[in-house]
C-alpha cells in the first residue's frame, strides 16, 4: 500500500465519484494530461488514475495537492450544492433552466448592479479568446492596425513579467503560478490601455475571477475552428513539443478535450467567429464589422465573481 493510500479517508461512493468528476473536468478545461497533473501535484500516475475513476479513497493531503495544481480550492472539490442553504440550491436549479443568452443577461445585471460611474460607449478594448490555433495572434495585429489601436499579446506580457519563456513558467511556477502572473498582467494592461486589441491565452477562461474581469473590461470575441483545423495550424508552427506521432496524437486529444470542456465558457464572450477554412482578410473584415456594430458597458468598479 502506498503512502497516499495509507493516509486515505473513507468516503461514500457518491462523494468519490463527485471528486473524480470534478478533477477530470478541471483537468480537461486546462488541457492538462493526466501525466502533467500527476507531476504538478506530486502524486503517482497510477494513483491519480484510480482517483479519476472514482476507485478507492483519496487522502486529504492528495486532494489538497490536486486542488492546488488545478488552481482550485479543496473545498470546491468536496462541497455539495446546499452549502449556502436552500435558497442557493433553488437558484442553481433555476439557472440550469435558462438559455445561454438569458444567463449572460443575468450575469451582467448582477455585476452592473454593483458598478458605479458606468458609461455607454463603443468598444475600444477588444479581446480575442480561444484555443491555440484559432487565429488570435494572426488576426489581432491586423485588427489593431485597421482600428489604429495598440496590440498586446497577454502571454508575451506574462513572459516579460516572469523573465523566462512560457514553457519554463509552467515548469517553475506550475499552473497556479502562471494564472497569478496572468491576472497581474491583465490588471496592468487595463490600467495602462484605455484602447487596445488583446490576444489572450487559451486557458484564461478557466479562471473565474480573471475571466470575469476580461469580459467586463473588454469586448470579447471567441475565435474558434474545427478541432482538425486547430491541430493543422498548431502543426504549421513546427512546435518541437509535438514532433513525434505519439505527441501529436496526445496534442489532438488535448484539443478535442479542451474544446469540449471550455465550450460554454468561451460562449460567454460577446461575439464569436468560426475561422475554419476562411481567409485572413475575410476574418479581419468580419471582426471590424463586429466591433463597429457592438457597444458595451465599462464599469467604474468591476466586481469579479468567483465560482
């Protein structure tokens, strides 16, 4: 029996399955392989595999490690829906029956009810969201040039903040450390640029506080494509990390899993464009039209809601 298993607490089957499902969903949303999560959490791969299947018990120590690696609280893994009382459970059930459009209206109303000094104006902060290979780094500079706005790539700002390349940031600081740097850089961009086109990292949507800040400070456009198109574009970048057939198969699986896990989060963006098999000029034209047609509210105070 391993050390992790000796420390395990007895847990009901339904709790084990709840924890297993939440770990799988959080890992998929972050496009992390099981091997990556095991390494960042400091647990063995076979043990993590059993945890994700809901087999056997999980120790509090391991639960804390996994939650930290996923940038979540251990409480969120365990808590059931009635932790805030009967009203909370009823509200959750009510929200489940709403359409995506209605949910977006409810969320905006909640945030704007606490905002002061609001101002209606045409969007001059534009953020492009989506998975790697969606076209953010290609279309962003062209859109900025057309609108005569500065262009900023959030991942590059994170690299400058850390003083090392993106891959090393994850190796040194882990997923949680990267997300903290990302939030810090986004705060600085908002303070510095009243007008800007921003290309974000693909995983920004999985951090509720950061994503809420983005949604309510920028006009957000979700650039998306079919999984095969994402993969083709990533391959065209000649990334050494996917140089072998085995790594390419894993990369494709990660793209499919991340798209599925993040689809509803990306869908919270104010607009979306399918970039599959479409030319750059056509897409820049459509982005320009979207920006001209839309308006959004810039709160004087932004209340970031955390799940």
